C-alpha cells in the first residue's frame, strides 16, 4: 500500500510558479497597493492562474486591511510548525480573498525575530512555487539577509519609484547595489513609476538617464480612487473596475505574465558545485565545497590578487591550482604536493653535498 502511495506521489506534477518581488525605493511609494492590485489582476487573467500574496513586512504589514480579510493564521503559524511545512499544510493556513488570491499575512507582533531565516524562507518559497502559478511578495524596503534571499530567488523584481529627487536617488543606489551583488539579473529588474503625472517637473527621459535603465511601467496618479478603495478594504478591480488606474493594473498584469514566460531563471538557478578536470601536470585541491554565481565573488577576486606572493598558486573560480614543477625538489624544506608521501626526492649528488 505504501509503495502505491509513493508511486502516486512520484507521478504528481507540480507547478513551477514565478516569484514577483515588489520592492520600494523609499517608504510611502505605494508598494503594498501595487502588490495587492497586481495579485488580484493576475488572478483575473485568462485561465485564472493561481496566485499567492505574501507580506514580508513582518511587523508593519497591512495587506489584510487592503482586502478586508480576517486571517486566522499568519507567519507565526508557519514558524511554529516548520517540521510540518508541506503543500497541504500551506493550503490550510492561507487565507483566500474573494478574488481568489491566497494571502499569507505578517504577524501583528514579533515574538521570535530569529525564526525567519534565509534558509527557512527559501524552503517556503520552493513549496509555494509547487502550489501556485504566481507568488507576489510585498517586500517593503529593508535590506537584510532575508530580503537578499528573496531577491536572489525572484524571477522578476519590481522596483517601485516616484519622480521625486529623493526617490530617484534611492533608486539609483539600489540599482548600483544590485549590480554589485550580481542579482537580481539586470534584465529581471523592472522599474515601475507610481503616481505618474505627465506634466511632472522630472520627465521619464530624465529619470531613465539617471537610472541608466529603461522604465518598465508607469501607474497614473489617482490618489482619491486608491485611498477610497483602501478605506473600503477592496482591490481596485472590485471597487472601481471602470477607472483608468484599474485598467492600468490589468495591462500591467498581462505584460508581466508575458515577461515571466520569457524571463530567465533566477540567479540562484545558476549556482552549481564547482567541478574541474585538472590538466596533465597540475594538482587541483579544494578544502571546502564552494558554489558560484554568474559573477565571481569578491572574496575570490581578493584571493587571486594575493596569489602573486606565491607564483605556484592560481585561482580559478574558487579553486586553487598548484602547478607541478619538479624544480621544487631542489628545496629540501619544501612540503608541497611533490613531498606529500614523505619520500626524500633529492638526487644522490644533493644528498652527498648536504651530508
């Protein structure tokens, strides 16, 4: 009976949902508004894909207010039951909005800030990718280990900005940070300008010149409609389906769905264990197992620069390459690969001269 169950599980087809991380360049730019309305618009797309909405503002998250839901469970339930975390457990604790979006809200207070770790979050997102077609994350603004892990696993990162000097400056800093880290990939970062006014003092062209990157999308400034929808606890699609801003979110959802289908995998998918085949006459050794991204890590670069002190050593993608050189035998005190067996390899003439 157990074998039949195992065979059924092995034949089960899982999804591979796309992770869309909505992050803000500055507080108050409308990240939660965009995350909520994007999730609802994606759920209303053709074929009705399954959508999950995660609130990563672990203390000040307010997604339930935007959707007027009273969730029975939140982040704390998952952290208390990490050993039970699987597909069925996840489905049971998520709250489902009338739009069909499954919501994982943040706790109302932090009881153990050390439970949410990058490894735990990676495990959670992998399970959610098996269950949902899209996972929308309200990532907020903090840059810590958890947010870095989310960025690394994200298929698309929506960087929300508005056309004001402080916000543009912060956006430039974040883009520079991402380029230095090597993730998210530059083509997976999409700049979204919220509260856009056509007669703004700072034009889109000026902003793109400052960012050195094309702006992906603009959301019109309809403050009154948006605030009224929030006060009613409804998404824009439910509160004002005929308004221009609602139609804008529908178009954004359609475009992001198309982008997610053609976008490359997250940078973490490129991580591989290093495996090198040594050339003839070369010793290869590696003390610790390493994994690399597309970009070489700074620590490896620093080691490579320090290798000038010992010309026998070269650094290639985190592996120390030691050249085979029999002239090293002329140094009796040398304890390298040639003398690892403890055999004295000096010539007879050298031994007589030493004695």
